[in-house]
C-alpha cells in the first residue's frame, strides 16, 4: 500500500513578501494642499552700453493667489531586504526616503479652487509702451515662482516625516497579513 501512495512534496519556504511590495510601484502616502500669495515685479529696463548701469522705464507688478497640491510618496520598486530569516519568517524592509511624486499649481478657474491673479499693474512708462511682452513675462515668472514654492513646501522635513509614518501605517498591516514579521527601515 505504501508503494502506491503519492509522495507529498515538501512545502517550499515562502519568499518574503517584498516581491508583492515591489510590484506596487510608487506608494503615495501624503497629499499636501498649498496656497500662498506671490508678489512679483518684472522691471522694464534698458542697459546703457559700455556701463554697468541701466535705465528703468517702469515695470509690471503681479499679485498671484497661488493654489496647488503635491503628492509625496515612496518608490517601492527600490525596496530591498536585509536580515532575511525564512525559518522565523522575519525580514527587514529597507525603503528609500519619500520624495515628491507630483507638484502642481492649480490652473482651474477661481470658483473651482484654482489660482488667480488678484492684481496686475503697470508702473512708470510701461502702460505707454505698445505690446504686452513685459506683462506676459511677469505673469509667467509669477507662475514659475509659485510652482517652485509648491515643490519647496512639499520637501520640508516635517512633510517627509509624515509621509514616512503614513507609508508605514499602510505597509505594516499589508505585510503582517502575509505571516511574515517585517520591520521597516528608511535610508
């Protein structure tokens, strides 16, 4: 009888749950809403040849109410193991520090929460000069500064710390459901 009994394969040790974690890609763990008032002045000047001086004709002053948001998260594809112990089913999951996944200035209409120009004023001779090139430069420069400010606000140490905590709060229950005891470390 025992000759015809099928041989039961021995269970293979299960790999640590990192494989499924890596397949998750980016884990967005924090969203930051941003708003600020940006004041920017684009001067209209003409350089005086062969000198370091310039004539100021006027300028355009822009007052922008900037609104935006950003996502901060961790790239789980770069996660690595350390201290794997298949017998004890334990491992150390090493994650890279959270970074800004996306940062944007909201260009939606004002009534839908978007950014808007509160004031665009011309000074000096600017209103008398034909064309709107300096005005466009001022508006574009104010929007570029707003974009930089959104990115800067999302790279603050307290934001990164909150993103780490949120990522751990998401990953711990997921990893414990696999039966492995996984500790999380940041590099």
